[in-house]
């Protein structure tokens, strides 16, 4: 039986997407290859035909997901880009994002795992983070070094707010943490 020419690429993409969801939900140490394969509905052999090991999947998840999706930071006026950033931050730093780690950003869920991973994965993470900082800086007011500093601060607030609010059992306090973080992040876009 002949398979379509893109069958292998589609299978790898399906494993990548389902694997990313499983890793965001369970963490790197919380799920094995058998569990990752089962989350996609494939055998462990099919997993290994696409990724040499779990670390290779983590590297690909970081490559594909860190800083993505992000708003268009190049088109429109500065004011339009800043409005889009405010809207995006409101979606990111939200109770909905807090409640759905499987579909959310990988940074709050996998950064600690990346910190314990091999240098190759950490290098991919670093490259993707620097790219995100450049995109974020392109939206902010002020001189270059100040914009980069505020971009790093906004990203740290975003990731920290989600990670902390997920760890809190009290949703009212978690909501207050998110609201405070969102107000602070938005204030950093165009400080007065």
C-alpha cells in the first residue's frame, strides 16, 4: 500500500502537537514515551520513527512553540501594535490561560524542565526567547536598551503570573495575582 508523500510529515506533526499538549500537562518527567505515543494514538515504535527520544521531542516542542503565536510586531503604526499587544497580554495573563495548560504557552509549564535539560535544548530555548524579546521590543516606546529591558520584564511577568496562579489553590487570590500582573505588564508598554 502506498502512502501519500506527506504522510510522514503529517504523522510527525501530529505527534509533535499531541506531545506538546501532553508535556504541557504532565511535565517532561511526568510522562514517558509510551504515554506520549498513547496521547497521539500511535505505537511507541511510531514515536521513535519520528523522534529519537523524548529529549528530541522536547527540543522540537521548544523550537515550535516558544514565543508562538505572537502578534504581528512589524506592521501598523506603533499605537496599533501597542493596542494589539495589550489585547494579546489580556488573553495571555488570564484565568482562561491559567485553567488550560494543555493548550497554553509552553514557557510557564516547561521552562523548569528546559533548565534541567541538555545544552542543546537550552540553546534552542535561548534563541527562541531572544527572538521573542526582539519582537516584543519592536512594540515598545523608548530607546533600544530600555525597550529590551521592559520586554524582558513583560515576558517574566507573563510567565510568572501564569505559573504562580496555577499553583495557587484559591482562585480569588489567583485572579488578583493575574490582574495585578496584567496591569503592570500593560504599564510597561508605554510608560509615562
